[in-house]
C-alpha cells in the first residue's frame, strides 16, 4: 500500500506552470511560427492569423520572440541557481563542518556580501564585466550565494552534533565518508528548495537587467522585449502595448511566481515540521 | 557591539576598494565616450586627450589614484562628473532628496500596511480571507517591480489619464503657493510610491503575520484572554507588540530593498533620483558618478543595518549577552 502523498496547492500550481514553461522552451523551434530573428513581416503589424501577436518595429514576429524567450530565462535561471547553490553549499558546508577560524573567516565574507547593496552592485558588475548571458549568470550567482551558505552552514552544524554522526566519526569515519553518508542526505532538501528560490530571483534579475539595457543585446529575452517596446515613442498612446509589452511582462511574472510557489510548496513538503502555521 | 562596529567598518572599506577597482577593470577607459569616433563628443586631438587624462588623474600609478580616491571619499570630495562636468557631490545633493522622498514614503506606508494587515490576517488564520491575503502577499512581494510599475503606469497614467507619466514635478512649472508645489510633487510621487509600496508590503505582511501567529500560542496570550481583555487590546497591545522585534530586525534589509526597487521604479517613471543617476552614469561610463552614487548608497544601507543592530539590542536585552 503506497503512502498517500499530499502535494499541496502551492506545489501543484507552481509545478504545472513551470512544466508549461519548460515544455515551451524545449519545443520552441516547433512551437514558434517563425525564427525570432527573421524579418517575417512588415514593421509594427497588428495581430493577425499570420502573426498572432503582431510584429515588432523591426518586423519580427512577437509570438516567436516570446516562445524563444523562455529558453533564455530558464537557461539563466538554471545556471545562476546552480552556481548560487553550489557556492553556498561549498562555503556553508566547509564552514559548518570544519568550524574554527575558517568558519569565522567565511562567515565574515558572507556578512560582507549580504550587506552590500545588491542591485547597484549588480549594475556595476554587469556594466564592467560585460553583458553576455554567461556574465549575467555568473554575476547573479556571485551576489546571491551568501543566503544559501548561511542556511546550509546552520544545518550542517546541527547535523554534525547529532549522536549518530559523532559515533560514525569516533569509529573512524573520514570527512568524505561522513559528508556523503550522513550530512548530504540531511542537507539535500535544503539544496532542492534553495535551487528553486535562487532560480526565481535569477529570473527576476535577468529580466530586470535586460529591461534596464544591461542584458545581452543579441539575446531576445523577455526583459529586452519590454525594453524595446517601451522605447518605441508613443507606444502607450495606441493599444500596441497589449500584444507587445504585456505578454513578456506576464511571462516573467508568471515564471517567477511559479518558482516562488514551487519553492514554498517544496519547503512545506520536505520539512513538514517547519510548515507555516 | 565593538566587534559589530569593526565588522561594519571592514565592510565599508571593502565597499570603498571594490568601488575603486571595478571601474578600472572595464574594457575602454572613462574618456571613451569623448574619444569614440562614433560619439558626438569626439575629441580628435591626441594632445587634448592626454591633457584630459592628466586632468582626471588617470595617468598616475594605480596606488596614487587609490590614495587620492580614499582621501577624497573621506573628505566628501567625490570628483567631477566627466559627462556632465559637474561636481559629483552636487549631483548627489540634487538627486538624493528625490530618492529619499520616494523610499521614505514607500517604507513608512508599506510598514504600516504590513503591520496592520499581518496582525489582522494572523488573528483570523486559516479562514479564506487569511488565505487570500497570504496569496496576495506572496504575489505582490515576488512580482517583478518593473512590470507592476508598468501596468500601473499604463492604467492610471495613460488609459485613465489621472496621473502624470514621468518626472518628479511638472517641467518649468511656476508655483504660486507652497500648496500648489506640494500638490504637484505629490501627484508625480503617487504612482512610483504606489509601485514601491506594493513591492515592499508583501514581505512585511508575511513576516508580521507569521510572528503574530507564533505569539498567539504563548501562555501570556491565554492569560490575557482569560482576564477578559477586549479583543482590540489583545490584538494590538499584546500580540502585535511582541511581534515587533523581528520586524525591526528586518527593516534594514527592507531599506536596502527599497533602494533596489527605486532603481527600477526611477528608470521606469523617469524619476529624478539616485537610481536613475547611477543608471545613466553606467551607460555613459561616467566613473566618478558611478563611484560616488554607489558609495553613498552603500553607506546609507550599511548605516541602516548598523542602526537596526543597535536598536535591536536596545529592544531585546537577551541579544546584549552574545
């Protein structure tokens, strides 16, 4: 008889929307009616059967841009989240497991990065290191890891003090064995929910940077679409914003919310004891 | 406490140094805009270029630039903007009040709303109105601020035409009375501030709510209820007051979030504050302005963090022993 699994409405909503976005990104070449870079129509066409969301000022199909944009958002989210959690787990794990002066040093570093004003620094770094997708991904990971390091460190510290871990070490279990066998299973759930949370922040930041004009100018991301739309003089005076500005904005918002709700749902699911009252 | 202050001073020094080094890692020097053949500001003469570099100190060794920079930062001399040929200190003086007006309004109103809503929702936890508020809080707190601002701008600024689209006040306006000036500034402030409030209130609401919910289970609440105290007194004097402490601890973090939000909001609404200043400076590679704004913003955020630390040790004696 299987255990009844209750996922909760947060998780169901989050995962469903997330799956839709992932499917769109994977099947982009089949779903999009045109190549997003191709000049497939006249400039600024209204929605029609040929161009369901019309065309932009350069005559490119907006729906195709939108579909391919999912790839960019998800790729940056995945890369940045993996980087954030990897750095956080490494620093938090080392600090929590080894302790001592190294712990003190690493936690000072965490304090420093956490107190730095994030967005101005993000703008500064992006402006100076370049605005390719790889740089954006790296910069986001570089600024967001400390929160994850703190959480991991606390958990590693508490697991380390437990009886069975002490026992394993007293019986001669090396750090590698103890980490793999006893610590990792305990921080696994934290890594998973940390990944999802970091991915949500990365989506918001990537689109935000592109919106500010600090993203990769050749990557057709949702943030860049919004930027180009808003830069068209008089855009808001016609109803053109309805099919050019609104869809990418809604996609960014929906993807972030899907990740947020997935993260919340996972936290409840993996840590029933922490469940919010 | 001494260690805390030392740690903040260390952070400040790191900020200062990062701030100095980063622009110098940039491909292309700060005068590139003046020296780019494509640019309208192009300076042809090689001698003039050398003179410009000498004037801005870029030909000196890095260590000397660093020393001059630290000295300048400590004495409040932040150099001159290359793009606008104006002292950076003066640029910040004209832009900072707008940002403070925006973030101040946003923080105060979002805090009040969050406290009130959080206490009310916690009081009726589990009901459908609580669940709706929690979902709304999560959505408001996580929706990207630039998109929320854009929708508000389109709705109230363009479609309904109730409020101005951009700027901090009407250009070239001449005010006959103080009241007219306040009304004009307020009208321009409304949409940016509303956007910021929406961005901040979600997190505050969720925080207050979960704090109040955990306070509700305490013994003293049971005693207070058994004494027959009226609901209002229970809710506001007993429950909310004890949930205030973690709220204060998070205020500093929210202060830095307010500045983050302000960068997007100021860009979107063309609001003449610090966020737009740093953004335009980055576009023009205007080193002194980027450094100056980043420095001032970092100092403000660090000071807010330190103040919250001090305030918390005052509020909670248990923290003093650590």
